[in-house]
């Protein structure tokens, strides 16, 4: 993929984010509206995008590449978790330690990766992006959640499993795989609805992210060097690890580009939600997510430059 094309598309995404910032400053979108739009994106728009991407004729080669991508994702999540455990185990502040670990490992693949993939590669890219979405949901709702559990709190593993199973994106992936395996075509009107709904994913996702970033107030006290280390891992080092793992497995073409793009995305916004649910100070999580998102304008093209080199 041409770096110029990628850079232009990321620039466009940030322009859409600026629209979200403007909407926020004009008080056109309140917190409840943002939450409602987020739910629409997660539970309606994203599943439609996934199902639409799988609506194509079955290909054994494409399925083989998808399985290799799934294997690669599992391997580099395990590598990331191991590295993060040793890199941040020395942080005395328990709240900061779990934020740094989670933030370094989990990318904003759903909200930023899928729109970018859809814009750059269309349904062919989204087809492979679902592997990253599935990996994120499985690891985030098992390992990720465990980071924010207090010792006195019982970790309900069945609840975590239920969160994975009933996730609309996981359900959409399962339905999509069935549709792809039998080369099924959705009826005309249903197909049009799916694609019309899918088309709003990119602009709406970026506007919602921009609206969230507009509320950020970062002070010097919040920018701990551990957060910068987590940012470097998330935005640069771990995507390079993904490149090495996928290349060794023989993944290439759109499958490789898409998966690296998903891995190079900034810190997942859900780190803020998990911190709040654990009754911790969310300020470091907000700072990390914001800085990571802003710097991804530079780091994503840099990661692809490394891959092309």
C-alpha cells in the first residue's frame, strides 16, 4: 500500500475528528448523545459492516489467509501481554500500572481501525479486520478485565464469557463466516439496508472520537513517563512485533496490511471505562488515550514505512 494514500486517508480521518471537536465546542452534542451514537455504532453499524464484508463468493485461499491471521493475532497478543507484564510490574501505583498494561496492549481497532480499513481497502479489508476485532474482544474481556479486578473482588469468568458471546460484533462474525462459507447472497432490500447502514461507520466513528477528544484536559502531572512508555509500546513497538509474527507465518497482501493497520491503532478508549468501573482515577487513562490518538497521525504511517522497508 502506498504511504501517501495511507497518510492522506489518516489526514481525512483527523479532519472528520475536527468536525467532532467543532460539534462539541458548539454544544451540538452532549454526553448522552455521544453515548447513544456510540451504542448505535457498536450494536448496529459495525455488525452491518462485518456482515456486508463476508457477503462474497467462498475462496479457500482467502479462508487460509484468515486462519493464519487469527493464529498470528493470538500469538502477538500473548507476546504483548508477556512484555507488558514485565515492563510495568515495577509501577507502585496499582491504578497507573493496570492502565499502562492495558493501554499498551489493546488498540482502538473497532472505532478507528475498522473505519480506516473500510476506507482504504473496502470489504476485502474488513473481511480480515474481523479477526482483529474477534481477538480484541476475546482477550480484552478475559485478560483485560482481569487487570481491573481488585483482589477482594471475585472474578466472574462466566460473566466475561457471556460478554464475549453476546457481543454483536462476535455474533456478526459468526453469521458472516456462515454466509461466506456457503456463498450466500442477502436478499436485495436487506442487502441495500446493510450497505446503507455500513456507509455511515467511518464519518460517524471519527466524529464521535473527535467529540470525546474535545473534552480532554491534560496537565503535566498526568503525563507520567510510564504513560509515555505505554504509548511507545502501543503505537510503535507492538505493531512492529505484529509485522514480524505475521510475516513469519506467511501472511501477505491485504490480509497483512489490514491486520497491521488494526494493530497500529492508538489506545482503546475502553481503558477509561474499565478504570471508572474499578473506581480508579481515570485521568491517566484519558491522557494516554488522547495522546496516543493524536500521535497516531504520525506513528501509523511510520509503522507502515517500517513494514515496507
